């Protein structure tokens, strides 16, 4: 599994993450990143496997993707 963390305070509303991964990232009315499936700022997801690309593409490091192993 992958853990997505977003830091909305660092988002500059560039739109890259939602353009690349519309099933995972969306925007508030102000254009600031939010997660599609939750109002929280982190979420465990099964994929897609290339989701770490979102972290690399975000210009302000407002997205963190890490591997998550359940106990
Ligand atoms: S890529 Fe980063 S800066 Fe751009 S909208 Fe997404 S979270 Fe915000």
C-alpha cells in the first residue's frame, strides 16, 4: 500500500497533481490540493503504482508518498 500525505499550506495551485492523478487529487474552491476520497490530509491507497510520480512532479513538495506495510 501507499500512504499519500498532502500539505495544503505548501500548495501553489499549479494543477499538476490532479491532471496526472485525477482519481487521487482534487482541489478546493481556491485551487488548493485536496484528496479525492477523504477530507483528511492523508490516506492509504492500493495504487496506482506510479503514484510516487506525483511527489516528484509537485514543485513545492506539498505531496509525500511513502510505502506502507500493515502489521
Ligand atoms: S502539484 Fe503540488 S503545488 Fe501543484 S496543485 Fe498539486 S499539491 Fe499543489
